[in-house]
C-alpha cells in the first residue's frame, strides 16, 4: 500500500493538513481544495492548519489554491520552508499568510 502524501484530520473545530512530500503541484492543489472545501461543506470548518515542513517547492496551481483557501478560511501555515516562503513572497502572497513555527503557536492564535 502506498503511503498517503497528503494527510488530514479534523480535531474539534480545526482541520489539520500535512504534506508528506517535497513538491506540491496541480494534482496536490486540486486535492487540498477538495479536502478543505468538501469537509467544510459537511462540517462547517473555518479553521485550517497546513503543516508544510517537508515541502520545498510549490507551483502556481498550489500557490493559487493556498490563496483561495486563505481567502475563505482562517488558514495558519506551520513550518513553511525558506524556499517555499521565497516563492510565495515572489508571487506576492506571503504578506497575506499567517506563518508559525509550531502547531501549538498556530492553535493559540485561533483563540
């Protein structure tokens, strides 16, 4: 059985999404949009945490998906790598994102 590369779970009122891969491209963007908005439609989830510590590359589809989710939800991103932060900054998105070093810090900021 193949290891899941995008892992998600709902804990109370927070949707956690973890990425177990280095590159996030079109198919990954489509999958996270599906996860966030399909779960939200059924459970009314507004708080989302992305753990991105292993991600070293995102393409424009993924940047767009993150922007769309950040616009619609209270999105916190944990452990964004410097390389991905530079890509997000170049695209003008970094200033719109809430970035954290730990899940605990992100969760505290929801309150």
